[in-house]
């Protein structure tokens, strides 16, 4: 069967969302909601491709925003319930958020005290983010419970504080984790914050629940969510981003040139720093269709980006055939935490955004041009 991403109708470079794969993930989330009684909402920080929201909104109750602009995007394009959390809000942020949000969580007691009356008057359900001090993420850059974290209130800081008006707790310390990491987190939350839980209306368990990954124990997840909901008589909310768009499509690119320096280097029409920054930040090694580890196949190449950053190197792979200019390279699973992080650094060509529809037809929904680059500057 021909690779659908080699379709010449797909330009290079381009992010391609596979609509059938997205629906499959959403169907699984629908089952989790029905079985557990929990609500799953979309975290825009991980997946904000609003051209898919007519489909996503059939399955998920709403969105969660990490900023005033994300809240506006949710209200403008999803048109349903909006939750918000940010490490800190300014006055103008609050003015926007309170127009759009149903729930808002504060990161500190000082922010709670500053905006509690304003949020209450607006009829918004108030929560605070707690830090269970339970590290679960493999990479410290993505670990909200790492020592010294700025995210969330410690249990020791709640003693003797005025918590009036608080209806919910927000806890987020997972990153592409399984349900057993959630179980350990809940144990830490109950041990440190248990005295408060029976007085709440809702508990938001944040994101990082990678329930759409192969091998994830859905039954165990459902058990954890039901136990929490029934023990404390609270609404339970999850807000994954990665899980929604997990394995739903690639970043399609092509070889522009081949150079040599201690081996062959293929220069691509994409940039690691501009278009897949996790490759440099985590670091993260993407999967490439029909490529292997170095030495596994006949021809080794380092793959480099097209910016002037010396370190704009994606990594080394091997291929069965020699690469040449015009050949396509398919980076798999590039829909979550990619488009939301891209930049126009160096003015390099920004990938388009397209959808491979369930009927097999490709639709290019967004192209970028010089004016998009210019309008980011002044």
C-alpha cells in the first residue's frame, strides 16, 4: 500500500493531520469518560489545531487554556467550556479570562487573594494548583514536581490560610505517563492534601495521561478515576494534549542538498529549532518512516535543518537508498507539541498545515508566506 504522505498534492514542508487517527483517539477518550464519569477536555498547549475542532468538540467537553490568548481561541473556535491555569496572571489577563472561562486555577495564594473577589463576582469556579511533590516525568524540563518548581502550592503553605471560595484543586505532574504514575500521584495528593478534598467540587488532574499510547492500561485508569470521584464526591477532570493528537500524523519534508563533513549530511527544508524544538530541548529523537538507527541500513546521514543555527541538527539515521535532493523524509507523530511551538526564526519557510480526510482526500488548510513572517516583527 502506497504511503499516503508521499501524495504529490501534499506540499513540502507540511504538517499533516490524519483525521481517521484523530477520531480513533477521541473514540477511546469517549469510552474513558463514559466508564469513569470523568470529563476530558483539550489542553491547547499541546494541540491547538482549531480546524479540527468541529470533530474534537463532538467528543470532548471543552478546552483548557494556559493564557488569555488561548482562552480567546477556545471561546472563538471550540465554543464550549473553558478552563484556565497559568503560573501568573496580570490584570489585563484576568479581564479577558473572566469573560470566557468557567473555571480558573491560581498558582499561588497571593494570586488567589488578588483576584478571588473579582472571579467570584464573575461567577467563575475558583481553584488552586497544588504541588504533590511527586516527580513522575522522565525529563526535568517537563517535571512540574521537580525540586524548586515554580508550579503549584505546597501542602505546608496551605496551613492556616483562608481557602474560602475555593471549589477545586488542580494537580499536574505527569508527562506522557501511564495510569500507575497517576495512582502514585493520587496517593501523594491524598497524603498531603487529604484534609481538604471532601470540601471540593472538582479535582483537575491535568495532562500527561497518555491513554492513547499502545499498551496503556485503560481499565486501571478508569478504576483510579472512579475511586477518586466516588470517594470525595467530586467532578474529576483530565486535560491531556498529547494523548488527543498522539500518532495522528507526520511532518512531511524533503531533502534540499547533501554535503559532506565527517560523513554525509542531508539538509532538509525544515528546522529543528523552528519546527520541532523538542528535538533540541529534551532531547527527543523522532521516528522517520523507512529509516533506521545509524548503521542499521546501507546509507548513513545526519539530518540538518535549514536555519543558520550551527546546532540545528536533528540527528543521525540510516536509509536503504542514497538520499538525493527532492526526496521526501517523513517525521512521524509530529502533530502534538509541534505546531504550538513553531517560530519564524531566520525567516525559514514555515510548514503548511493540512488534513488527510477520512475519505482519503488531502486538504491544505493553512499556508504561510512572507507577510506572516513580517507581521511577527516591527
